């Protein structure tokens, strides 16, 4: 689940960067680093990613649905 959240965030950020919104590059890079470091067996780090990053995905999703 945490990997899915990060992959969706990375995909959204990448599309924003491609569209010229350069401020998304830092977020994309941070989420990519988190994804690369994520160990699915480490339940604490998985939960930390979900707690911290899922609200960002929800906010992006709500913004797209307006």
C-alpha cells in the first residue's frame, strides 16, 4: 500500500514537472528516495510513509476532481 501511494505521488509529480511546474521536481525526488529506501517488511517505516504521504495523495486527488 505504501509503495502504491508513493508511486501515484511520483507519477503525479512527474507529470507536473513535464508540464513545466518545476517546483514539483523536489517532491518527486523526495518520494522517489522514500520509495527506494522503503522496506515492506519494516512495518513502522511503511506506516510512517502512509501517515505522512497519504494525505498528500488525498489532497491531490481532491484537487483533480474539482
